[in-house]
C-alpha cells in the first residue's frame, strides 16, 4: 500500500483505541471484534475485505512476519474455539507491533510468547 492508504486505514482504526472488544461487533455503534475492526478500517480507505478473519486470510497473499510491512494483516490460530483455523487478525504497524481488537482495542507486541505461539503469518492484499 501507499503511505497515504496505510495512513487512512490507521487514522480510522485509531478512532476506536480503548473501545471494548465485542464478539460479532463490526461498527462504532456496537464496537468491534478483530475482523470487524479490520474490515471497517480498510473499507474507510476504499478497500473491501470479507467479514471474518478466516475469510480475510483466504483472500490474501501469505508471507512470513519477517516480510511484514505497515498495513499488512497479521493472522493467528487457536486463540479461541472458532471452528476455523484462523481465529484472530490485527493490522501490522511496524517494529513487531500490531493494532487490533484486543480488550480493549489497541497496540500489542508481536514478540510476546502468547502471540508467537499462535502466529500464522502475514496477509497482504493482492492488488
């Protein structure tokens, strides 16, 4: 993505920093779950994503975390029993950090043992 596109995604996503995680949430009125936040923020930048994390993963080019660039999505498995392989997604922001709908919505360090244990890798939108 261009820096301008990444900025548009993050400008929107950052509006919801501190909001609670809400399972099934997909807009500012309900708050957000992980894929609801990514879908909403990307849509505001003119990029359509599917609604759920597994479907978002399925439409991406897959890369290792070492090749991540700001604006890529980071995917995780087994963070809860979702009935799908992919169970969590966040927006890579650089320096091994992501912005995601945790509880609350905000930044987290991808080098933590928890995220490393669940990491699948990075998804980049094919354009």
